[in-house]
C-alpha cells in the first residue's frame, strides 16, 4: 500500500470515529416491562445533567418521541420516571506510521521509524437514560451511549446527532422485545 493510500485510510478513520455511536443497556431481569405504559420526566435528575438547557430540551423531546412511538403515553401519574445523566471525557488515539519519515537519500531505506506517530484527540460524551419505576423509585432499565460530541454551530446537525443517539439507546427498550 502506498503512502497516500495509507494516510487516506487514517484520515477516514479519524473522521468517522467521532460519528460512531456505541450503545449498551442493562435492566432488572425480574421486571415485567409490559406493565409500563406511561412515563414522565424526573426533573430533579434531569436538572443535574451537565449540558446546556437547549440540549436538554432536544434530548427530552427525542426521548418523548421515541417512547410515544413505542406506544407509551406521557402522563402526570406515570408508571416510569425518565431521567438523564451526561458525562464528558477525552479520547486519545495513537496510530503508528511504519512507513518512515525521512524519505530520500539515507543509508537506511525509509528513514527514521521512531517518531512517526499520529495522535488524535476527541471529546467523547456519554448519555445515560434511566428508567425508574415510579412506585418503588428503583432503577429498572438504563441505556448508555458513548459518542463523539458535535461542537459545531449547525443546529440542524446538532439536533440530528442527538436524535440519532437517543434512538439508538431506546432501540434497546424494552429489553423483552429484543430478546425474543
């Protein structure tokens, strides 16, 4: 593989790595999720999320749309309370370039192999969606997404990224439907 192709592949990996949305979920196996048909947002939990109020609104709107598409209704006497939590971390990737650096006249073909590392740093965010039994106040389901954070000024792209993340998380709810 020539050097141009190698750097093209690395550039593509760097560009797409921040668009990958990784999702995991966990739940209480003793819970019968068929009993839950209504939801409301748990304001004390949501207020603690360390993101802008506008992004909170976007996330809550996306959660509401996803739950309603699953046949649930928003209600002031809910079966489930929905809370969110966010966390931000720095992700550092190091790629070794084994093609050398000082091409040209050199007694060792390929040049210096020791200092050919590419370092990429990205801000990655985690969104936790917690579903809490409204009567017992116990956590019954949690979905978590780890994804690159969109920091641009394009509101449409920001909204699209949030909708994608929320829909991928809630695609795993209810867990009984996914295990059949």
